[in-house]
C-alpha cells in the first residue's frame, strides 16, 4: 500500500462500512485489536433513536497497524455481513472531485465487493470499492475509487469490454448526473417510448396502435392487463424515431377518447419517476415552509365561542392577516387554530403581546407554528437532553455511569445540558456554585402559616447531605430503596422538619432566643411563627425530570405550569403510544392542572385518560375516511 506519489494518512484512521445494525464497539474492538493497539472506536448512531447508521471509525496508534488491518480484514464477515474498510477521508473534496473514480456496469449478480476489489487491485491502490445492491442483492453496477488518476485510466483501458463471469462489462470514468446530462445535450430530451393512460378498458393492442400510427412508424404497442387478461387502462407505444414520439405526446395529451381524457407523456423508469416526484414534492414543501416561515402562528386554548372572525379580530391589531382559521371537528371547535401574518415582524409582535392574554375566559397560548415532524423531533430531543442533563455528585454523568452497550472506549455520549433554576436558593446564591441539582436531598414542600395569614415557603436546610452516587443509593433519611425505582435517579424523601439537621445526620442542639435578639438564625425566625401542622405533599417522579408537587406547580408562573406538566406527561404517554404521544399530550393539557397532577400520581388514571383520547382520535379518523 505504500506509494510515495499518493497521499499519506498520518491519522491512522479507518472507515468501516456496510455494518450490521447489531454490531457494537466491543465487537469491532475484538476484531481490530488483533492488528495493533487501538486508540478508539466509534459506531455512528442516530441522535434520537440511537440505532446504528451502519458505519464506524477505528483509530489506531500507528499508521502501519491501520494499513495491516486494511490489507488483511477488508471484506471479512461480521454478523453475517462483509465489512468494507477504507481510509477515513476528513476532507470530502477528494470523494466529490471524481478523480480516480471508475464506474462499472453490466456486472454479473454473483460478483460481490471482494471479487470486484480483487479484479481491479492489479491496476493500483484502491481507496474504496463498492457494488450497489438492495434487498434482492446486486443491482449489476458498482464503483472503484483509485488512489491515482493513472491507475483509473489503466483500468478503463484494459477492463472495458472484457468478459467477467460470462458478461461483457462497461468500465468508464465516473460522471455525476449533471455531467451526464450536459454531455448528452439535446439527446437527453429525445425519447421514442411513450406512456399512455386513462383510456379505460375499451382499447387493446391493435386499437392503441391504430390510434397512434398517424404520428409515425410504430415498433410495438402494448396495453397492460391483469392476471385475468382484463386491460388496466394504460399502455406503451414505441416509435421508430423520436420525432414521432414527440408528436404523439403533443397531440394525444389531453385528447378525449371514448369519453375519457387521455394522459400521454414520455415513458420513464420507476426510479426516474420516483426521483422526479420526490424532487417535485420536496420543492413544494420547501416553498411552503419558506412562505410561512416565521409568519404562521399556532394558537391554542381557545374558548368554544371563538370562530374564524373573532380570531382574526383579536389579532388584526398587530398587522395584516392573510388567513385566520379555528380548527373544527364537524360543528364543534377543537380549541386551537392558526393565524398567518404578512411579515415575521408582525407575527413576532403578536406572539409577544397575545401569549398568555385572556380572551373570553381562557389564557391563550401563542407560538410560531411547527410542522408535526419538527415538533415531534423537538420534544424527543428535549426529553433526551433532560435525561442526559442529570448530574450526580462528583460531576459524573448519568450516561458515563451506565455506559454504552459494548463497553468499548470511544463510544458516543450525549452532550450535557444545563438545567434551568426556577426557585431562589439563598445557599446556592451565596456560594455561586451548586454541586448537585436542587432536588437532591430532602426539600421542604409544605407551607407554614404566618401571623398575617400569608403562607411562606420553608427554606432548605444548608446542612443537607447529597445523594450518594453508588448503585445502592438510598435517601439520606436512611430508609430502604423502594422496589422498582431506578438507580441513580433522585427519589422522593419526606419533608424536612423546621429543626435543622447537621451534615452528619445528628440533630443540632436546641436553643431559646429572646424576641429582641439581633440577626436570629433562620430556625429561630421560623420557630417564632405560630405552629401549624404541616401536611406532607406527595411529589410526582418521572424518570429524567425533577420531582413535582402541587406546591411547586402553584409557585410556578401560569404560562410555565402547562409546560411543566407536559414535560412529564410526554415520556409516559410515549411509552404507550409513541406515534400519537405529541397529539395525546396536547389533548390532555386542556384538562385542569389538579387533575393532570392526579394522573401523574396514579398511573391507572393516566392510562384510562390516554385510552379515552386514543378512542376519540380513532373515531375522528374513521369519520374523516368516510
């Protein structure tokens, strides 16, 4: 493989492709460590689903070891699939330039990647070699990327037209689709095969040829039929020259035959037609997204009495409205709608002014409209970030604690996201550094009454101990872990009493203070308030989220309360109905907050509501299909 004229690879990094979805870093480490010391291995995975993308990178300490692995392990089988190894190219310009890239077609189906590599390796060093295949096997063509242009030229001159496994192959320089179209020029627009449809069952082969023979000499005409010989209503006509085919398309398209409007056009391969339709669909989707980007607003929590005109009237003060619509289920409003402005500035102003404003009797939720795919991806990524953002004492990450399947070094880890702080903590503000999340350790969730009748929040005790990071983690009160709870996730602990606990768990001595004492400690201040029996409040625990109690929910701003509940409902609903989680969560958030909190505390109640929402959605879909 050593070639002084070719490029060097000091990184000693290999690309390993065509991997089975079940291949892990551990399997690759076991395979490649026999060639030499391995620095790291990474199987690339989808950020959301964590499924393998079918390729990986292996980094060796020495380039010689990487070269040995490339020479001896290329096309070896792992879990039933031959792997494809090549040098890792950080700069994509070499791949995209087409230098040294060769295209081969008309290959026998029995030729695989290894056979193609062995055939062309005699002409020079090969960077990449691949047979294009699908679920049925080889598609009969492939690509070989040589290290130098001279090797590619030599392979084209000597292999083009040769017989490989009894079939004459074509070997030529790789050209992109744009280059091929430019080279063909006007020939790309010429065709001789015509596709005709929508003529019903009245025409057969002879009648179709009779209709089209006035446009030029016809080689063949065929009406497609089913298994019983019944015409399917479409067929093909092949002309001898392109002029006759073009004339047939111009005059037959849109013509009425036997009371039916005929569609006539150039015959296309399925892949070409699918590609053209996909490109047209993507272009329309991009145009639609660009047209409504930043100007289309989503408005929910609408009162039942609000219609299109009322919605337009409420938002018209912020600018020119191109459309305003309340979504309906028959004659009944669904509680949300859309308002589209003529400019992003007007839409931004409307979001700022109208979000949270009470219209009729409900506070509106107003935000920029999102596509269903974007919203679903945003919620999933937000949930993943919250799970990955949980810290345990000592700065160790949850994903580092549990690790990646396979346990090999160089695995993928989700980046850390900082958690927002909603409540004021004097101890944290004084130190400016928080060693652990605010929910670790027993926190006071009850309220105590004051002389004036105004409830106040009991402050946290500065001496509370943090949760241990061991696998047998227990609450600091010394109670046994509850069966079924996840290790490493903060668990509920009873509310702390007003008397402080020292860091070692021993009670501090009790002292009496006079009312005239200057700067009394917090405990003394609290003891001067009239004693009111505290009612412990049960906190809701959802994996990946902080505990939530009724007191915490009530203390949050109104616009954040639904968001706090939605963030805890979504993962629970997603485990039951992944495809409908976003829609069901939105439906349930219309319910009163106290009932939502009850559903989070009682899984049976949540399940019953979710089943009820699914039944409503299914009934609605069945109604629309009719």
